[in-house]
């Protein structure tokens, strides 16, 4: 057993290489990632994305540099609401449903929380972006 210990330490300390997906070119933040923007590379970075189907069609949240691994937090679904967009605010409680015009104070994708200003009362509210671009007020 004593002779196996140095071998185990050697195996545990050596880097493990895996194929990951890296950008073929620099991709600016807020750009939609296409299949031709990606290449495979053998590298030893833990946590990098290796499945192109999870990357293609997503939006870069930060600048992605050519040849550097893509981490899960670097990408996300494309934003459908941008800052200063005029949007519809919806408040629902039981049978009551109120809709009014608002202005987005942030940027986000469906399901994300964003602040918005009610254009009538000038009140700032927080809500969730729906798939159709409206904001459901909490």
C-alpha cells in the first residue's frame, strides 16, 4: 500500500484535459452567439462549457475572447427588454388586472427581474419580464 501512495499523489496532481468550446473570434457583450463562432479546444479549465448546443443562440453577457474557455455565467438568454424601452406593466391579483405604460430601467431576458417606471404615476416598480416583453409587477 505504501508504494501506491506516491502514484496516487502524482495522478491527483496532474491536470486533466478535456475538450471545451471556445470562441473562434472575439465576441462582444450583447452579441448572439452563432455556431460558426465556436471551435473545440483541449484545455484543463474546470467548469468550462463543452456542449455547443447550450451556447449557440445565447447572448454574450461579457466580452468573450478568442481561444478562452466560456464559463456558464458568461452567456445567457437574449434580452428582450432594453433600458428605456417603453413597455406594458401588468399587475394581477385575483380577478383584478391592471395594465399601464411603463419604461424599463434595466435590461433583461424572459424570466429575469427588472425595475421599471410607471409612466402615469412616475413610481418605480419591480417585476418579471414575460416572454411577450411585458413586465408583470410583483
